[in-house]
C-alpha cells in the first residue's frame, strides 16, 4: 500500500494514529500524532491508511495470502500490461525536485504473470550489502530504496536475485541473478531520463531479464574471434573505422568507444575489444610523440572502469614523462582523460 503526505494513518502496534507530514525514505514516514501533536518517525510497515489525502476511506487490510514487507506502488490506476514477460528496475526522481538534483527512488517492476520472490543488494567495491527482500505481485512495482545523488558515487552496482512463481500449471522460469552497473554521471544528465509506460514522470529504466550483449560476447572463444575476423577480411564486408577524432582549439579528441573504432563487435570478446582500444591508444600517442605540449583527450567512458584503469596504468608504465589529468567534467563527466605530450 502506498503512503502519501496527508494520509490519515493508524498505528498497528500502538494505540492512536495521525497524519503523514513527510516522507523520510523508502521505509519511513513522519507522522503527526493526533493525541500530543508531536511528529514521530514511523516505519511504513507499522501503519495502515484509514483515509487517503484525497478523503477516500481505505478498506481493511487483507492479511491472507502472500504479503510484501515493503509498500507496493502502482504506476497508474490501471494495472501494468504484460507484453514481453520482462522485469525492470527504474530510478525515479521525486516530484517537486529538479530532475538532476532530486533524491532517486529505486523501483522493481514486475511486468510478468508471475509472482517475484526477490532479494536486493547494494554493491560497493566488490562487497554486497543486503538492503531488502520480499515478494512482488504480477503486473505491479515496488519501491526498494532511496538514494541521495551523492551516494551513487560510492555505489558500483545494484545486485538482484529473483525467483519466479505462478500458481497452478505453468512453465518453470529459470532463477535470475543480475548486476546493474551504476554510472553516476548519467543521473546528472536530464537526457538520461526517458518516458515509460510505468511512471508519470521520466525515469532511468534498465531491464533485468534477457541477455546483455556483453554476456553473449564472453561466450565466444579466441578461435571463433580469429575465424570471424579472417572471414570479414576475406569478404571485405567489414573494415576497421578510422579513430573518431575531433580538434577543439589546440586539443585533439579521441573517442575510444568500440563502436567509434570498428563497424561491428560481432565475434569479439570483451578482452579482444579492450586490446583493440589499447592498441588505438598507443597508436595515437606514437603519432603525436614529437608534438611537445600537444593535449589529447581520450574518451573512454565510465562503464566498469576497466579501460580507464588500463589507460592510466599504461601512462604510468610507458609514458611517465607525459602529464595526465581528468578531462573537463562539464564536457565528459568522469569519462575522459587528458594527456599532455612532453
């Protein structure tokens, strides 16, 4: 049950009740007690709404069947429409805030005909911290956690374990384990927030079901990669692109994203992609080694940070005399490094 500011509530474990004056976080609200007119922080699970802010009385809570330990939120008055049997997460800004400065609410969205049994973890520097667990009815969504934008800088990923259950005869779905990498710079760009069928406001939506292209690439072996490359070279249907370069004043800009370097990644493993990007990095530095004072910005993106770390390692190991620094945050976020030739 959703609890909003202005709702009249009753305490489940104590006598009395009051009105909700403030949403503290995903699990807690501030209640103005009717008896002494003091505000009390109270867990949502210890409250029942007796009258909504709009004056609509609420029916008694049904305690039979599966119960969720966190409040379930529906996007609209209509149920979610099942189309592809998919599960999503969404980062939604809170109403009343500027979209790039708002606290972010993390939702789990169940657009399937199954009940989800889920557990959710924050992942920081490889360690997982359990946040919440529960069940989610078909065609509904639930608020899992709320983050201050600054907290996301310390969060490397959100990790989920999900079981699918459907009463009666049904096809058994495989359990799901999924890690969604956090790229903090995305949350500061209004263009990252898109319109969806699940919310009235724009959100950042990620799909948990289905295979990511990175997972498929990992399955390809080195021999398969070499075979594909030989076939492409023979047929001449796919050729490497020239590195995407731009000149801004005295600064040379090099985009190392793989889709800016080659036409297709089909047949390439993650290791092969990284090797190709590093080779291009070395080629650019060799071409400009005699251009003293030349500034080169390498756009490596954020991702899981592997390419950025490799570039910095190579700079410390092979190009010690060159000066390196983070490129303009305003233009590139955390996704670029500037090298000055010396």
